[in-house]
C-alpha cells in the first residue's frame, strides 16, 4: 500500500484540461439547496439519505 498514488495526483494534468474544456460548455453540479426558480417551477432535489 505504500506505493499507491492518488488518482487526483496521477491525472492532475488531464483533470485540469477537462476542467478548462468544460468551463463555459457544461453546467456546474447542483447544490443541495433548491434555487428560487426551481422552487417556483415545482422541482425538488431528491434526498439521497435513507
């Protein structure tokens, strides 16, 4: 186990390139808070808690 390398460290260049590519092209992940517009539209974010 001492020779394990975190994927985030191993692939940091590729991850940075993907983030750069996605900026302006993709939508950020939704937070747990429901936005005002989503509340007006009757949409809710499902809870993953059991």
